[in-house]
C-alpha cells in the first residue's frame, strides 16, 4: 500500500490551495486500490478538514508514515521530513536566491524532490500549472483597479468571491461600463496565463482587433489586441522569426513593443521573461509625453523585468503600486498622473477552490499514473535531487547550492 499525504501549506502567508479536493481523493482511492490518501489538518485550506472527513478521507497530524507528500508552495526547511519524496513548486531551478537554503536543506535531509514545474510532455510543454487562474484573477483585478482609477464602478476583490461563476456574474454587471470606457488594451504573451486573461475579456464580449487596426484606428468602444511572441520581438539581424531560435537565443532579439506604448492605455502582461530578453520599454520611456499606458496588470510579475516599473510584488490586500513618470520613482497609486501597476505574484491563490480543482484534475489524469510507475521518464526528468545529490539534469544548480559565484 502506497500512502500519499496532502501537506499543510506552511509558507506564510498561508496558501489556501491544495493538490487534491476531497472528491478527487475519493475518486483516486476508488480507482487505485493500492493507494491511500491522508490529509494534514489545516485551518487555512479552502476545503475544510471536515469536508475531507465527511467523505471518508483520513485527516492526521503525523505524516511520517507517508511515501509521497504533495503540497503547492515551497515547504519551509523546518517542516521537511527526512528521507521522503515531495512534490511542490520549489522555485529553485532558476537559481532563485531566496530559496537557496531550501534546496540545501532538501539535499541535507536526503529528500527526493519532484518539482511540478519540471513535469513536461515529450514536446517540452508543461503538464501542470496554475497559469490560467493567474490570467483570470490578474485580469479581473486589473478591471477592479480600472474602476477605482476612473471612478466609474466598484467591484469586490477576487478573493472575496465564492468561485469563478460569481466572478463572471460580477463582470457581466459592469460589461456596459467597460465597453463605454473606449479603452485600448494590449494583451502580451502566450500560454496558459494569456489564455486566462483572454477568457476574462471574452466574458465581457470585448472586441478583438488586429495589430494594424489597433495602432492606426480609433474606436467607439473598448477593444483589445493580443500580441504573441512573434509580434513582440524581432531578430536583431532581421532574419525571419523562428520559434525555436527565439527560445534558445533571447539575447539576439529586440522588442517591437514601442508603438503600442503610444496608443494603448492598458497593458495585460503575461510574457515569459528572463534577463537575456528585452523589456517592453524602459523606465525612461515612461517620461515620454506620448507614453499612453496608464494601467498595467503585470501577471508575469518579474521584478524590473519585461515591465521595468514593477518594482516589487504586491499583496492581494494592497495589489497596486504607482509609478511617477516625471520623478521616475514610485508614488501612491491612483493619483492624476500615475501609471498604476498590479503586481501580485500569487494570483491563483485568490481563486483557491477553482484553481485546486483544475490543478488536481490535471494531476490525477496526467501525473498520478506516472508517479506510480517506477520507470516513468516524466518523473525522472522532473526529479531535482535524491539521496542527498542533485540529479544529472539539474547538476547546473551545484554552484547555486554551494553558494559559489553564480
């Protein structure tokens, strides 16, 4: 019998998501007779302890007899159990400085770590992720900020809504005011994050236009344009676009975003970004009198990354920071000349029930069978370390762990 434990989220502030809902736990144990699931008690989880107990799922404090431990966010080192197999988002594969000690502790405690972020299909596409929910919540919260900025409407924060269905009903109640605002919205990027953002705009039935129309025409209603990578970046040598070349040679590309800074008033940013990539604009560009963007939902939330005026990540209770383009410094948001930036780094946690259900569904369907297969290449390729050592694939993290010069 394999025992799987759903751990309490101990990283603060506590995340309300979970890998499997109560109903999913029951379905899994019905399908796999050799698998037993237990749940660590949590006062913060979106599904109460009793919601698991009432369906016959065991809730217990001690998970030391579990073979597999599943969480969502990073596990603080003091809560790690020696010698276990963990699955969670470790946020270490890019050598994130703030999680160096976490990976050190995982190695010292002989833990086998399987990182959700590294679970990929043969074509390289990620199997799991909360990107859609980041896009949904970030775009909704952008609209909430728009209501404050324009003083035209007021809606509750996403975390106060019961679920996505309530979110859609709220959006439909302000649909007319959004359309009448005659805003020009740029959605930048691709993947699940942008799919979620576009889903929100489609709930509002906003008009989609192509890039030529967006740049050259005026409209009597709010419109949006979607710019994928091939429309956001151009090779410096002016050769034709090649998807594979782009992802292997970011430094060889320049941004083509400047024209949109002169006609758009809202940016929804969902691009994947790393330091070798160009930014959409510079801080100094915002001082240009023609710079027209006044509200940004930086769903990617890379600090001073593709949006250089994202100075830090914000909190759901205070999600928007302001940027003074004249003083080139942070300022209070919603002031007359401020550019306002939504930069919450953990957006899916604001829609925890829906996000958990979607994540758990993908985990059940695509990962659990692999996890129970000792020969799985998917699991092997997502295993950062085992028995106190980094695996060969992640050997590049050695300097990071040893605290040598990166």
